[in-house]
């Protein structure tokens, strides 16, 4: 008669030989499954997957096949129970401050005299598990305690603790310490400046952008040197406060590095398209369908007119971006001169509306927003009052409404910009 073939006889989850054939087999399964039994033609009938601390069995067997039998279950439990935690233990765990630096972990066990020791594993971000073990110290009242030190590093630090009876873990717990990832913040600053190395190196030695880039590299070097020392100190409120302050410094340095590098790239493009001294800011001619990002150098021409084609009664738009070529600009005022035709006719007043393009923060994935973008251009605010130009650039949006009474022809206008450094 046709019988089941046991493919993994040493696995306690495998069925016992003699199980009858079911009426179907497993047609397909993923890489995480282990074949425990097959039918005579080699097709899988019983699969196993490791799920956390336990195992999952998927099978086509049923009661008419004699599965699972009492013998199978009695064999399965003794093989599997050591992976389960002893819920009867009275254990308290004090993880300490769980902050940057060296923390003290205390384990207290009550009434379990057969517990031989405590194991502690620490996994730092990007590293491997580091294990240590100690014995319990018992008091007269039967309470046993153990103290271990663990270091919480930058970013995420995982800590797992287990009690052992002989060599077998019988109780375990785990927790995570999360602190600002200063090395990653520092690398982001250096990498962004590195991408603009060619543009920054082409600037004169005393140029503001080049000088500021060197200062930002110094900020990163000093912060990371101090951070390394802090991570080796005893965890304390003062240590964590200083670590958080360094994180804020590096976050600001990362934002400024983006501005410095992007403006240097604009300067390099502008220097290649004109002769003589550069102006304090550039005006990039863009297209109204282009999303000008807050933290990226805008694409477009630095000179020339913007052509807008519209019929009487229609509305069209134009977009430009102001890019400071050194420091930020303050008290920027922008006015739009009326459009005048060759025949002297005007389009102005309420027919011309100028706006500042503002940004909304995107904390996570959002429909229509490319990955990695944190600020997305969306709201338009009137540009009637003076404003500052920070970040990489400030887009301006002009709405042009052509009156129905307007005569056909070519109308010329201008946008005037004044500022204070």
C-alpha cells in the first residue's frame, strides 16, 4: 500500500511513520518552510516554519490519516517545552535609565533556588550580539538578585535578558533603548557637502559658502568626538541632555549643509553662464507645472523673459525662484509692474496676483510625493508684505488674469525685487 515518507525523521515536528495518505498534497510553498513528510511521488504533505520561539506545522493530514496521534503529541511537547518561558517564576526587571551611556540592569528573582544565572545580550545598531553572564546573589529571605551593566549607544540598542536553569533558558525578556543617532546625522552633513565638493572648491578661498562648509565640517567633527566620550560615561540625566543638545546641533548643521551645498551648485551654474561679479541672489525662471522643492537647487534659466500665452478672459501663471548666493535675504519686497502693450494698453491691478510658495511638512510616505521628500510645495500666501528668503530658495507664483476687454497684442511687464542682507 502507498504510505507517507518521513523526510525529516530527526525533527520532533515530523509525523510518525505509518500515517495514512491524505487526498491532496501541498502544491507550492515559500523558502521558509521545511518539508517534514512527502507522498510517494515526492510532493510535500507536511511543512514546518519557525515562528518566533515556536513552530508552525502546515499539513494536509486529517484525523482519518491518524494525525495527530497521542504518541505524536507526547513526543512533540517534551521536545518543544524548553523554548517556552516558565511563567511560574516571580521575576522583576529594572532596566535602569535606558539612556545613552552605561546603564545598570538589575534582575530580582523570588523563591526559585534552581536558577543558576542571568544572561544579558546587547545588540548595538549595525553590530552583532554581545553576551555576558553572571550568577545570582541570594539573600537570607530567599530573594536572589543580579546586576549587570550594558551600554546604550547611538540609535537603537536592543537588550535581551534570560534566566538559566542549568544551561536551558527558562525566563526571558527584552527591551529597546532609542537615542538620537548622532553618527548618522554627522554622516549626512559630510555626505551632502561632499556631493558639492567640486562646486565649493571652485569658490574663492574667502567665499562665505566655502568658509561656512568648512565650519560645518568642524561642527560635525567636534560633536562626534564628544559623542563618543558621552557614550562611554555612566548614564545620567546630564549625559542624556548633552547628547540631545548635540543632536539638535547636528540636525541644524544638516539643514544648513543642504542650503550651503545647493547654493554653491547654483553659483557654479551661474558662474558658467555669465562674466563678472555675481549678484547677491539669482532669479531662476521655472515653469508653473514644476514643483520647486525647498531643499534642492531649482532648475531653470537665470536670464531671459518668461513667455505667457493667454486669450482674453483666461488666466495663466508664471513661476520664478529667488536663490541667495551667500547668506539668507531679509526684508525682501517684490512688486509686479503692470503689463503694457505696444499700443499703451495695461493689464495690472487686480489682474496680477503675486504669491509666495510655501511648504507643508510630510512626516512619512504620502500619495503623490516622491520618497525622501520632507517638505512639499502646496500653499500660496500673498507676497504683499516683506519676507525672508531662507533654506535653498523661495519660489514666487504670479497669477495673470486677462480681462475680456483686453486687445490682442504683446504685453510686457516686470517683477522688481528689493532686499536687505
